[in-house]
C-alpha cells in the first residue's frame, strides 16, 4: 500500500513539474498581467472557459471545465512563466448507514496555462484518479475571447423567414448527439416528449439536436416540465437556457429561464410544474434576451462565455439548437426559429 501511494505521489509530482516546462524559445519572462482576460478552452470532446482578473491587487480566476457551473478556483499562482489554478473535489470513501459521508478525500485538481503568443494558451490539466492510483492528464488549447460588442439595438434588427423546427408529427430535422446513448424523445399528441427511464447496466440517454445550424436568431417554443424535473435549451449548442421546475424558488441563475450559472432572471415568471410555459429567446451579437410567459426576465445581457455542456468553445460559428435529454422528463412543442439577417 505504501509503495502504491509513493508511486502515485511521485508520478503526480513529475507531471505537475513537467506541465509548465519551457523550451528555449519560451525562456523570456512573461508578465502575469498577460493572462488577464477571458479565454475559451478547447477541450477534447467538450469545452471550458477561464477568466483571470486582478482583484484589488491580487489575482483571481473563475473556471468552467466541461460540465456544471462556472466556479471560483481554489487557488491561483505563477511559476516559471506558467499560470496555475487549482480546484478541490471530494471523493467519498466511507458513508454511514444513512448514506452520510464519514470519510472524504479532497483531491486537488491542477490546471497549468502557458502563453503561446499573445492570444493563445497551451494548457495541461492534471487530475488524480478517483481510486487514487495515479493521475490523468488532459492537454488542450485556449484562445483569448475578443471584447464584447455593445448591446445591439433590438428594435432595429431584421428577421428572415421563420423556420419550423418541429413538425408535431415526428423527429424529422432532429438527431441524437451521442451515438452510444439511447434516445428518450418521442412524439406524443403533437409534443416532443422525453422520458429517460434509467435502467442499471444499460446505456444512458442522450441529447437531441437540430440538423440545421444557426447564428443569431429569435427562438419561440413551449415547454412543460414535471415536478422536480430538469432539462435545458442550448442556443447554438453552447449557451444553456435552463429548464427547471423552480416555481416559487428564490431567483437564481440555475432556475427556469436563467443562462445556466451565468445570468439570473430578474423576475420569477415560471408557472407551476406540469403547465405549458412560453419562451421567446433572442440571441444577437453575444447578447441574450429571455421572455418567459410574457415577462422579460433577461434583457439584452452580455454572454461572457459558453456554459457547461457546450458542444464547442467557439462562440463565433453557427451551431444547432439542442435539448437536454439526459436529465429528466420534459415536453416541448411549437418550436420556431426566426433568423436575424441584419
């Protein structure tokens, strides 16, 4: 047991030290201020996001890694021209008879970033394996996100012809995103209904996306979410508008109509679970407006980066509408997209 622990620690130390090694062409000193700003992280099979700020004299950062929320890092420091941020994850080793954790290991995740020119990063993530026997490393690149434009004047934009994305009869124009997962969506009485009934030992359920891809647009649809259920509407495959039974809950970016973990609704406009609810969503020049049940809950607010579960880190290419199917039961209908042409 001691030998295994020693091996893991040695391997971890070697990778941590090697992650920020430099070549002779990289020897000149890099100012920490060069890392300031927002960065898209292009991860294998997914996306992430990093923002580095100088907060009243000390550096700080927020990180998104594949799924979940944008969260503050545990620590941030600089070493040998390298920016290093850490996060802590918990691994439950023992639980009591009621399922409450008794012994939890706190694993440190390290993310190493080096500049590759002014506007690109080379990154390496080092994560301890859940069983503690070694680590996994992930290499990726980051690209600086251009400054946001001013909020668009929505009264002057021009729209093209509406596109009916769901015909109410079948799933024509939609496809499962993950080939190794099951499709829980079917058409029931004119609605697209997802019922992911999970069975132990069988593949999980996947997400559904449009075959078409779009840039800026207005999206109108209706959704019904059962009690306690959860789904999401991804704009261009990268920004999630949350779909959740959050009726009468305090305002939060994780509630119905929020941009997941980024923008909270300004007013709670959701209806009780099981009722049909109306969305109108405008995505224009990296700004978003969300109207829920006739009330504007997000008003032309800037999108600082992708959300968890994004298909790509690239915010400047067309993408599909995709609906989360791997969470809970949900129904959609009357899905119409109107492209913005000016």
